[in-house]
C-alpha cells in the first residue's frame, strides 16, 4: 500500500487535534514525493526498499506557502514556509539507532 492509502488515519488525527504541521519518521514509503490529499499536502522522502523514510504533512494554511523543499535522504527532509516576520524551516530527521552501522551514524552527524 502506498502513501495515499496510509495517510487517512493521520489526516483524521490532524483534523481532530487541530495540527497544522506534522513531521513523521519511519513512514516506509519508497522514493520522494509531493502530493495533495484533501486539504493536506504531503511531502516525503524514502529509500529504494521502502524502509525508514520521513514526511512532513501541512494543512491548507501552510501548503501554498512552501518556498523550498530539500528531500535529502530517507532520513532527512527540509521544508521552508513563507511566514512573518521570518520564514519557518521545518526539518524532519530520523536518526539511526545505536544498533546501526557506525558509518551510517557518522554520516548522519
């Protein structure tokens, strides 16, 4: 099941709790994407194998104000949002656990 099938529960909870911006880790979606689902914009970055993955979900208040997206890896994504008096920069990071390879941990730092 792709990102669109899994997003319904998240959207329902965002509406219920009145959450405007939500960062998620371990979404397990393949590749990078940027799509609209109802009144939410979903920007995500995943790997080739559908492991790890990060996403940022924005409600309609912020969706149209995105000025920059950096889908760096399946562990790091950045979204800049036009705001006053300064822009907002949202960074979602999925850090490796202590069980990960030392090289992977060093690369993230």
